[in-house]
């Protein structure tokens, strides 16, 4: 028999937006002060930003004169006029269809691999890891199958940023796993070499590694042996990111309980099968947020290649800011805002996909079976 409610029982609190605000924004004097301070900051910053970025912005025009007014906001006409260069750099105009083909194939492959429920993921993954880099190189460089040669010095803009970022991301994870395993190896030579490499790279800024790859590496090569400057930069970025990835993976390996190692050994599994089937899947799931965080940092660090002479996305924006045909008080700010928006879009997408993986894959929920 149910007990009758006592007179002192409190009625349930109300639901809805008012109750939510009372519980989360105004639950105490301190929270109320923080809420009011945040609202005041938003009121000071957001309306002027919207005014400058959208309402008072100039959206079309052929010359800088359209952006010279005293109350002019962002000069998006400047971005529209240089959009081709921002995307492709100095890639030959007649050959830009080749870069478009690389963009489209890569986008389809990533979409296929990232979307749960689609078939043939192993085949698509093998294609993206093995065939796609070769196809991209042939298309972008030319010199084969009747394609005109386009030297890497002409590559730039968003195209170059994505090349550096994707190459570094794809190469750094397997290299980082090998370095992490090597650091924990029982073989002294392997362990010392891996520790030395990781500690050296982590102790040197990326800009130094890029300068070494660009200027010092040719001095140690045999006479007549020349590596493309972009290839040297790609190798430097991949190795730099691999050193940080190794420490992330090592943290995941240390988080796997010792009983998992013992259970795998009791099944008679060798070292590599134990790592591939038992240990690494658990370790990588544990450190998935850190892995994606490293990828995001790598994507943003691609802007450093402009220091060694490449015109990546940020480099193209900086060169455009110096163009006298579009020199206005708002040109530089507009260019940097546009570059920031592109970087934010890619980094935010990686962050959201990482969060989805954590919920549906790393968390072991039912959604993992669909992938």
C-alpha cells in the first residue's frame, strides 16, 4: 500500500526555460553576477561585430574604392576578387580542374569512411591510404598521362594547407604508434633510439624543424640528389607530429590494465597480434580526444610553412593584404577574419566528429556496430 505524502514533502520544481535559467544561471548570487557579466560582455562585443562583418560590409566591387568609406565594414569584395588564389594559390588556371578532382575524390572518400552504415569501408580505406595519394600526386604534379607539369612552387592557398595537414595527419598516427611501442620495447637499442627521437623533436619548435628540412638537409645529401622542397616540408611536419602522437599513444598504452596483457599472453598471442587485436584498440579508444586534439593542432600549425616560402592559406592572405590594388584600412582585417573562419570550420568539424566517435565508438554504445 502506497504511503500518503507527508505535509513536509516539497512539490517538484517547475520545468521549462524559466526553471532552467533559475537553476543554471541565477541559482546563487555569484552565478547571477557571472551571468550578468557574460551578458554585458556579449552586448558590448557581438552587435559591433555583426555590424562590421555583415551589416556595414561591402559584398561586391571591382576595385578598392568600394571599401574606402569612413563607415565601411568588412571588405568581402576583396575576398571575392582573390578567391581563386585563396583556394589554389598560383596553380595554373587552365589546370585547376586537376585540383578540383583531388578535392572531390578526397571529400567523397572521407565522407564514405566517416558515415556509419555504408558498405565496403575496408576497400575505401585501403584506396584512400594507398591509391589516393598516388592519384593526387599524379594529378597535381603532372608530367604523366599527357598532363602538363605544375611545379610544387605554384601550389598554394587552401590546396596546400590541406595537402600538408592531411599528409601529416595520415602519416603521424602510424608513426606515432610505432614510436610509442618502440619506447616501451625491451630491446635497449630500439628503446633508446625512440626516446632520443621523441625527446629531441619535442624539445625543438616546428619552425626549426622546417628550416632544417628546407635549408640544412640538402647539405647532407649526396651531390646530384635533390628532394622537392615541399616533400621535405611534408616529411618534417609528419615526423614532428609523430613525436607528439607517440606520447599520446604511450599514455593510452599505460592506461590498459596489466591483466589485458596477461590474458592475451595466456591465449598464446604473439607480440604483434596481441598489440593489434587486444591492446591498441583499447589504448586508442582511451586517448581518442587527445589524438584528435593533436590533429587539430597540426592543422593549425600548417600555417608555419609560409615561413619557408610556401604560399599556404595564411600566406596567400598575407600577400593579398600587400596588394596595392586592394589596400584599404579594412583589407587586412577582412583577410585574417576569412582565414580564421576557414581554420575554425575545419577544426570544429574534427572536434564534433571526435565527440561523436567518443559517444558511439569509444563508449561502446550500440551505434558502434553500425560503423
